[in-house]
C-alpha cells in the first residue's frame, strides 16, 4: 500500500487515517512512539525503549519495540517507521501536528487553530514517568501555542470588525485558561462592541468572582477601569486600521553625513599615512556610515563584514571575505597553486578541478596562508580602501588569517599588504587578543583610534532637517533629548512616530528608555504581516550567510510567497538584501522569538542547511539550540575532523571535548570515551609541538 495514502492524527484521538477508509485507532505506546518520532525527529532505539519500557531489561525492551513496529506494519501494510539503530518516520507519512506546527511557525494562526486539538487526547502514561513528562510538556506547549494563536486571531477579527467570530475565539481562549484575566477583558470588550453592555458587565462580574474564589485576588486596576468605561458607555471605539506607512527614503537613509568633521579629518590623516584606522563607538552611533562615506570618497573600496554567530563557525568570516574578493578577480588572473589552496574557501576552484589536500603540518599551513595573502593582493590591486565592518564578530581563526594577510607573519604593522584599512567595532566588545594587537599597532605608530561620539544638539537639528518630513518643534526637542545624539536611536524614534502618525503633534510621554531602542524596533516588528515576521525570525535563527531559498526551506514556504514577505521586510528596513539592516535590528528580532518557536526554527534550520553542505560546526550549533543533543554530537565529531583538516589543533581538541560532553548527556558512554581519547591524543600532540618550538602551528596568534 502506498505510504503517502496514510495520515497520522495525534491532535485529538490518536489514529491512522487512510483516505476513504475508517480510521485505525492506535494503542497508547504505538501512538506515543509515532508522536515522539514526529515531534522530536530521528531518535536512537535505546532512547525509545527507555521511554516505553523503563523497567524492562534492554534486550527484552528492544524485542518489544521490534514487535510494536511489526504490528504497525501488519495493520497498515506500510513501513511507517524506518531506520536501523536510529528510527524516524517515513518521509511520505502525513502528520497533522507537523502541518499545524508549520502553520504556527509561518504565522498562519487561523490554519493552526483549524488543525488544533489536545495532543494524544485521552491517553495516560502515569506508569511511564519519562514518557509521561514528555507528553505533559508537549501538551503544555500546544496549549501555549493555541493561546498565542487565539489572541492573535481575536485581535485580527476585532480590527476587521468581525465581532461575532472574535467573541467565539475569545470564549475558546477562556476555555483554554479559565483564570485568564486577559481573556475576560477581551470578552468584556467584544460584548460591548457587539452592543451588549449587560453581557460585558456580567463577564466582569464573573471575572471578579472567579479571581476572588480561586486565587483570593481582585481584578487589576486596568480591568476595573475597563468595567467603569463600559458601565458609563465611554469605551473608545477601535481605531480605524490604516494601511502601513511607507517610510520615506530620506528617513531610511539620511542623504548627508552630518557632524563628523573631526572623525573624517582623522580618517584622512590615517589614509594618507597608510595607517590602519580603528573606528570605535556605541551601537548605532554611525561607525559604518562614516567608514563607507569616507571610503567612497577615495574611489573603489572593498567591504568585508563580521556577522553575529561567526564566532561559532571557525573560518566563517574568512570564507565570506574571500567570496567577496573573488568577485573582483577573473579566474585567469589566479595562479594554479593559489587556486588549489583557496579551493578550501571557493567552490568555483573545485569546479575547475582543483582540490586542496588536508593540512597536516606547519609547512602545509604556511603554504595555505601564503596563498591567502597572494589571493588578497591580486583581488585588491585596484581597491583604494578596505573596510572591515563589525570586527568584533570575527571568529578567531579568521582573525588569524587576517593578521597573516596584512603582516606576512611578521609583527603587527610591518609588511602591510593591500589598500589602507578601516576597521569598525563596537566599543568594549573586542576580544582580548584583538584588543592587544590594536594597542600594539597604535603604540607602534601603525594605526590610529577614531572614537565616534554622539551628535551634539546642533547636528541633531541638522539631521532632522535633512529628513525632509514635517516634524513639530515639540517632537524635535523631545527626539533630540530622548536619543542622546545617537543617530540610530534618533532615526528609530522618527520611524516609530511616523508610522504611528505622531510626528506633527506632541512628543509621547511614554517611550522605552533610549538604551532600549530594541523595544521601538520590536513595535515595528509587530506591524509586520505574519509571513514577513516569520521570515525575519528565520533569518535571525540562521544568523548569517543565508539566502531566500534557505529561509523558504526553514519555513517550509513556497519561494515565491517568501519574495513578497521579503519585500515587506526591506521596505520596513528590517532587512537589506540578505542581511539585517543593523545588528541592533537582528538582536531585537532574535530576542523577541518565543522560546518554543526558536527551538523549532533551529531544528528546521539544521535540516535545511544539511542540504547546502554548510560547515559541521554550524550544523552542531543548530541541533544543540534545537534541543537535540543526540544529533549534535555526531556533527561535533565531524566539526573536529574539519578543524584537523585545516590544522587547527586547539580548535579540534575543544570540539572533541564538546562532543564527549554531549555524548555523556545522551548516555552514550562508549562514544564519549572515544571522543575524550581523541581529545587527549591531540592535547599531547599540541604539548609536544609547543615544546619543539612550533607553537604557532597549533595555536594561532590572535589579532
């Protein structure tokens, strides 16, 4: 029988459904086995037998599992579960909970609610403690999601004037949590909007009674105020919904750099002298804009960026930089020996037939670094300035690459290769190693530190004038004081007031503290459509080096549908191309993801990225963040081997240690011992190399 004809329903009564046939009820262990594999993904047999037969000897428990799988196969005529030591659901089996989960992650709350129901309804597992804990945790997770979806749908229906449907959903929300004061407030408001003031007041009385009886509490002051407004007929009508405000281009990117004459002069002096310019400042103060405008004034420039999450992926900053630099070169300009070495970073050279061997000693490592330096020299021959933006995010092996490229292995500042360099970084966020190199460069006269300060009041006024939007004098004074001269804080304030139609009135009395500009950004996120918000969340989980195809894969959404959502994100200045418009925007999006949704997105990211052949360390990170250490452990071993292939011995030893700890966590002592043995052998090798004077080959000098 075709596998694709079967559908597993676990939301409600657990059954297997064949199109056109009566549902096949599942006994509790078969139901929980399929549910666990559906929601947790591939799982080892040993873990499943421990959940289902905790008091049974291992051999007998494994035999029980075999019999259970055989019964499923006989009753359906299909292999619903596949695998040997690690079991998973067959790819063609439909699962209602997965369809619902995907709808929730995409923000399709109405579709999620249509598929809803209690997980494994009516099945008890009190005699199986670990399985019972898992089932209860999953049921609570689904109730939480139902609450989120119901609240969002109530709000949507109210805004669209669909009061009857909104009332039905609010009653469902109250059924989900009978002690929810928020649900009672929604119910009161909707009764009133439907013209039934007495029903609204009865709902308040019931709220008052149940809170007092069950919790010994009175309603909150806000609830009492709502009741008084309803009683007096003074409840404001819902605000009419407005189409999204299109932010003017001048607000998205002010046309003129203002108030940076001192910093510009410092950059000019350094550029003329061939010195490195380190540009530091607080987030949002304008470091990147200053560096880009200055570099553009000199002609062609190269921009390489650090991204959040790079530190988890050795060599990721280097890989991105060399990809950028390859765009400046024709293949014919690159010698074959350089192509062979650089094929580790550039797949186009692999396609030409070049393949680099594993790096096994310091001689191999030196040849690789020399190739990097020559590739950089060739690619930047016609570049006037090189910017490294967000230097604080660079991973340590990439920082080592950069130091060799610019110094040729000599002391910092000597034998500088390429165009004048500008490095921007967040004040106070450099690694100790990077800080030490910067100080050595400055003290040696090879570099200068340019500290970007907040704008003064006069320059804030000029910046507001340059935006070419109508702003009241009260808002000008309030925004200037509120932002503290930080350009990003100022612009986010103006965007918020523009989108909420408050630019021409008085300055709002209540805004989050200026340092919490993320709150303003989060409010902008709340105005996004659900598909756009979920796309932004997926991008935040992927962190860096993603494209729209990967985002679509994470969400399980059609690529063409995602294009529309992405256009919305770019118009709202959440994204610029395939990166966040600012690292503070990334932090706001990432920080606002509900924990359960974050875990799901990480798991989906891992499954998606595996198809793209990303580094093993990145795969391991997503499985760990997705709460699947048993899958992360094997990727940590592969990441350790990848580090060994690049002669990053210290990095490999650390990864073997992480793998051992993860194997301990999932109760695989044999594999944990093997990983620790490999770690120990590496540490001994590192110690021997250090004693022989080859310390540089094992532990890179960190810039």
